C-alpha cells in the first residue's frame, strides 16, 4: 500500500509540473541519424482475378446459313419432308438436342398452336408437349371443347437449347423459314402464338406477350395471299400458375373457340 501511495504522489507531482506524455526509460538522441521506417513487405503471391460475368452474345445469322435454310424449307412438299429437312439441319442446337421435335396432330384441322421450344420431356420423347406440360395443355384444351387430335402442335425452334435457355435471335432466324413453310403447307384458319418469342418472330413485338395476350394479330407469311389471324397467349407451362394467368388463358380460349365456330 505504501508503494502505491508513493507512486500516486509522484504521478500527481508530474501532472502539476505540466507533464502530458509518458517518457521512455532511456533518453532519445534526436540528432542521431535514424533508419527510415520500414514499409510492409508487399504480398508477392499471384492474385487470381475472376472474369466478370458476361451477357449472352447474340450472333447475327450468316447470309449463307439463311439462304441454306430458306432453300431447304422451300423444297419440302409435305410435313414429313419438312421434318426431314429440319432433322438434317446444321444448326448447333441439332447437335446438342436428343430429338428434332416436329409438328404433331392434324395438319388439316385449320388451327396451329405454336410454342417456343421443346421442354425436357419433349426432348427425351421426341413428341411435342409431352410430360406434365402436355397434360396441362390437354386438360385446359378439353375444358374449352378442343383436343390435340383436332389441331396441329408445333415449336418455333424444334430443338431444346442446352440447359433449357431461351433460343437466340440467330437460332430463331435459322428456323423461321421452316415455320413459314409449315404455314404455307397447312394454310390454317387460325394460329395461336404461345409465348413471347413466338409472338415476336411471327407477328412482331406487339408490346410483349402480357400486353398482346387475348388479342388477335396478323402473321404475314411469304407466298400466302392473306395474312393469317393469330391469337397471342401465354405458354402452357404458365396457364395455371396463377389466378390472373388462369383467367387470361380461359378468356383467350373462349375467344379462339368463338372464332373457330364462326
């Protein structure tokens, strides 16, 4: 205790004398040459820089590829020949897909439903709108008095892109002559465009699928004297996904049924 009291008294004395900093145990020669302060050694380990994520690159369709697709489509005299021409296509999508999913149903029914691209079940089976999406389509069409046997189902792009991504503009451009040829051969009274890409490719943007759904548009097909009336709808995988989608789908089907009956 005596030692603590003495130390406290010494500290008070220093404060009274104006000391405002602690001193070292030995004096410092301010006139001596001092070594410069050492800088931290930089980390010489190689730094790995990850590349930034890039948006998908859309490549323009080469004129030669477009001309080849147009010539192959024009030579098809029926749907079987059209499917064979597609199956022999040199599109990169053909090399990665399991099957070329061609049109299915009744080509003389006067109605063609055009989707965007096959799903995984379609790719495995080679049949349009198979699996869960096909069951939704059949059930909803049946509730409106329609059946797939009475119409033709087709995809704008007949191959499933890798990973189920959306087809690029170039990939769609390569398939568009074949879709035009399908409409030339079947000459439908009505067409249903199921999805935004089918809408843009065949009838123009029209403000997007949400704005265009439930509206009658026109498809201008080369070598057909009259435009083909087309109804914009959501893709079948979204028909039952929400109350708003169910309502819009039912309204569209009623419009389609009324148009076919009249």
